[in-house]
C-alpha cells in the first residue's frame, strides 16, 4: 500500500500535486528547514532536498509505507523506498556514524516492508546526546532527479505521524522554491592502476571503503555507473588498467571516502568540487541482460578417440578415467510462498553464508583467504540483495530471486569480454551455489569419485573444488576457466595437474573413458591407444615415486654430487608463507618481497608493524638466513599512497630503489624496522632495481645513518638485485661495495629483451632461458667473483629444476625458488657435478634462443 494522498494537509499550505506521496513526520520534535542543519552536507542539500527534526522522541518511524533499501551498519541511518520509487534517507544525529551502533536499536532489516508509522530505529537519547554535536534528524529525498519534495511549513512543533511534506514525480510537480537542488558532490577523477582492472579483490576493498562512513558514492566509467558499495556493480563497470574513472561522493564523509577510494584505485588525479553531480543517467546498468542459455552439448560415444588442447593451469602428468561434473541441479520453484517468509529465509541464508565464510577466512591463509574474502563481499553486496528483495516482493521465491540476481550479473560479466572478469564470474556462481545450498538444505556436491579420476567440467567453483575427494583426483580439465582463475590457483597449490580453457569439447566427454592428461603440454587424450596408456601409467607411477622420494629427502641440506654446497632457499611474501617453505625443504629465505606488506592498503605500514612482521618471519625461520628486499614499488606493483607521478613508461621510471630514494621516508622507516630484527646476522638487506653505483651508495648512507640513530654496531649485509642489464655489466664495480648479488630474472629478462612483463601478447617470448639473459648472469657472477661475493638467483628461472645445471655452471651458488619446486631442485642439484654444469652452461650460451636452451636441457634430463 502506498501512502498516497491528494492535496496534503496538516499544519501547512495544501500542495497542488497529483498522486503525491505524503511524507509523515518520522519522529516528534521541532520541524526545521534542512538549511538550518549545522552540517554543510545537509544544509547545502548535497544529499538532496528535505527537512529536519530536532527530536523529542527516541524512536524513528517510517514516514510512508515502503521497503527498507539500506540500513547503515552503524544503525544510525536508514533509507526507505516507496512503491513509486521515491527514496528517503533518515539520518539520526550528526557524526553518529562514529558511535559504530552504540546506543541504536534497529527494528528492521534491509528488504523489510514497513507501513507508515512502523518503528525503524530506537536510540538512547541521553547517551547519544552526550557523545555527538547534534541529535537533529535530517530527512532527505535522495533521488531528486526523479522526484520533487515540498515541505508544508517549518519552524513548528510536530508529532510523529503528522503530515509534513509531499513528494511528487518530476514533471507532475508544481514548480516550487523547495524543489530538490542538484546538490554538490565531491568529484575525483582517477586512473585504474591495477593491471587487471577492477576485479574482485579491489572491488571488495572499494565497497568496504564506500560503506565506512556517511556518503553515497558512485563511480562512472564513460556512460556506465555503479554504486561504490556494490562489488558486483563495480566489476560490471568493466574498468581496465589505465581507464579514467570519476568518483562522485555525496555526504558528510564524501570527501574522505572519495579520496580513500581514489587511493585504492590508483591515486587521485583531478580533485574538484562540482555542482553537476546529479545529472540524469545515460545508462542504467542495474538490469543486465539475462544469461544466454547454452545448448547442452551432445556426448561423444564411448571409446571415441579425441585430443583436446587447452592451457596449462597446473603442470603434471596423469592417466585416469573421465568423470563429468555438471553444474549444480538445484530444484527451484519460481513462485514464492509468503513474501515476508521468503525474505526472512533469504536473509537467514545470507547471514549463515557470511558466518561460514568468516569462519573459513579465519582458518585459511594466502590466496585461499583472499578468494573467500571476495566471496564474502559478494554475499554482502547491496545491489545483489536489492535485486533479490525486489523479485521476492514481485512474488518470486527466495531461491529463485537469489539465483536470478546472480545469473544476471554473471551474464553481464561474461559479456564484457574481459578474461579476468569473466573468470571472476565463477566466484559469483560459487556464492550463488553456497547460498542456494543453505536455502534448500542441500549439502555440498559430494560426487563419489573412482580412483584416478580426471574431472571434466565447464568450470569448477572453488567450493566445488573443496568438496572433491582430492585423494581420488588425478587431474582436472575445464572448458572455460583461465590459468589465473581461482580453481587454477587451487589446483596448482595442491599439485593436481590441470588444463583449462580447453573449449566445449570438454563437455562432450562421457564418464568412464580412459584419459591421458599431459598438463605440461596442455594436452588431453581421450581413449588413447592401449599401449600409450600403459606407458603413461608407468611414467605417472615413476614420476609419483620420484616426487615422493624427492620430498622425503628435501629436509637435507643441498650438496652437488662432487660435494659443492648449493643453498636452496625460498621466496616469501610474508610470515604466512614460512611454514610451507620449511615443510618444502627451504634452507632459509633468499627473497622476502616486502612490498606485499605495502599493497592493498591506504597507508604504509608503520615501523612497528613492519618490525613485527619481519621478526615473525625471522623467528619462523629458526635461525636460517632471511634476506629482506626493501620496498620494490612502482610499475606493476602499485602502492597508491606513495603518490608516484603518472609516467609514460612506469617500468622505466620511479620503481624499486629509485622510488625509495625519491621518497626516502618510506625507506628510512623500513630500514629501521629491518635493523631491529634479532638475532643480528640472520637478516640481510637486498636492494631492488639497482642500476648504478650511486643507487647503492645512496641507500648505504641511509642504512649507516639509521644504524647510528638506533645505536646498532653489529654490521648488516647489504646485497643488490641484478635486474637491470647495467647492473650485470658493471657487476665488478658494484660487487666491490655490495655484500652479495641476487639475480632477478623476471626483470632482467624484461629489460634485456625489451618485453613488458605484463604484456600477455608477448608473454611467450619473455623467456629467462634466453642466451642473452644467461650471458648477463654469467657477467654478474664473474664480477662478483673478483671480490669474493656470492651470487644467487631469485627470479622465476631459479624455480625450474632444469635451469639449475646452467645457473650453477655460470657461477650461481644460491637458488631462491617457490616452495613447491624446492624438493625437485634439490634432487636435481644432488645429481650434478661442476664439470658437467660448466659444459652445459657453455653450450647454452652458444645457442640461438631460449627455446633451444630448454630443448637441450630437456634432452639431457628427460625425467625433469
Ligand atoms: C625478479 O625481477 O626476477 C624478481 C625476483 O623480482 P620481482 O619478480 O619481484 O620483480
Ligand atoms: Mg624484479
């Protein structure tokens, strides 16, 4: 029921409007003009036109019948939407968001339908009035572009329920002085710094920031727009790296929140205040097209021999039997029973899903925790919830409404043509499945698998992956997912061979077919000849035995067959990685990428915060060496609060040590934190992107000064990364003053071959095995040797067991690798002697390409 009235009356001048919505006083007290509210955001009508009440009651009531579209998590503000779409925000007191809910008792939840006069929020007047500067309740029409509000007389005493204003759709309104003003908004333009655009993780962080205070924030890209509070809406913008976005924030905390979001996105460019924030929308993105339903593909007959090619998501070899996993088949009825009951059920299911996810996040670490955090942000997404509430109000069931709300967004994401975002659609589907399973009381997909199952599916949701009995899974083949999809990351972390993006043929493979999965070559053979199958089975068994033996011996220190010591250590990103590294046999840490402590936040970690993390890693390594690289920010590693200038070629600009010397305060703080780590001697400092001797000397000065300031006399070793060709070319000069050298082959290959490491089109040519890169490593090692310094490799080349003979032959004595490859590397090194390594290195340097080097190595070590 809409509380419509013709010719509103009640204490003020009757209004001449057809179909006007009568707005009743939501609270008793003194009715005053919105212009009298002692806050420029309300008095300036930045959020919209309205009125205010200085309350004498302590309960806020619905001013008309409608739906609760948002209830601020601090419970001090609520928005109600009438049946005709008019939306009114009621905000109890000023600066009350800071109370974080203390003193407020909500009587409604989002999605509730309320009648005029129903209680919305009660509050403790005595307590709150002590803590905030004003208890005045501004009542504001937030969609002034569609409706007009007129107040019928102010500066008078009113009781809750009195008719105080009318709202009429635009076009039908009598022109009035009290018409909604367009309102000012803080507008900030920003370019997207993340190389992957706005994907799930940044979208979640932005939404979190948007909801942290009193502001309504929208983000525009061209003619699209999204509410910043909706991670799904943000992903649907399809914003790519370097796209220019406009952040528009209205509200008391608008300026602060806009600036935080700009920082998360990549640093503000053009902050300004404009009065043109509420222009009509060119495109409303809330109703994307329904998903196209793909025809179910026809299955191939049993025994049909086929080969399917895809992309490697997780390397390895498997021989097994095909098992199809199709998407969930929940039986869902479209029609809802009782509206209020359906809303209650969906709300309860969302709450359970959020609680389950929260518990899982607390138990998990690393990428798994990040994936789950993105899922939690989807469960809390206001756009998804709003769409579902609306469908339930239209008579649909809770399950149908939730499924359809998600299906629409999934279809829209897939249509954007952005592979990263298309992969994130699987995360949304996961959230759909999770909530539906709770709603329908269905447990996870516990498909009973045969031994050596090779899973064939269109896609696998992370939760479906988690439900699989991994002891039975030999491999995974997916039609759609990409190599960076979350299921790919999970498969790689569990060492399960996986081929993805293999096309619809995957969906045609019937159950029970013999399969050979060669994930190294991204190839899948269905019904191969019996002889081949037997060979592969034998090879798989040999490989497993070898891996098991390598793992069993991985805790021993690593020596070559001729007795020469080679240290095999791990690359770490933070304290959470230490345990896995040690289990994998790491003899210490050769590269701690400290930038991970600085990413995805709005300000730098403090000295104490950094110190705590570094000390935790040192403690976790139990005396083993720890090499901490100073902040390597810039280019593809964006640290927004460093406020780096926009550069044409950021990879050639202020990055690594250059950025640190440009902003020495960040460096000083970090150096102090590292210098405090005990015991002295365990921890060393590594400097990224050293190109000249001056770079090294300038940082040394900072280190010396901070040592003096801290009163530390015990020396600390300082090494340099060899990532820039110049560093390799002048390694002799650098080694005279550096304590050790560590080659970063990722950047060294980038700068040697002039191929941007984030350019997917050239990714195959960016080959660290290229003889040009190897020559520079040789030069670095020669320079180091002149001064008796050791040389390690911490770039990705060190993680290839096959690279070990070449690198050792070139003079490298430390390999810092990913934890998962350590057992294999150690096993390889133990078979080597220096004479053979030198011969292999010589031969590699003389070859014509990286491909030729790989081929030669694969021929010499076919098992690796
Ligand atoms: C490298 O460049 O090889 C390296 C180890 O540094 P990062 O990959 O962190 O740039
Ligand atoms: Mg590097």
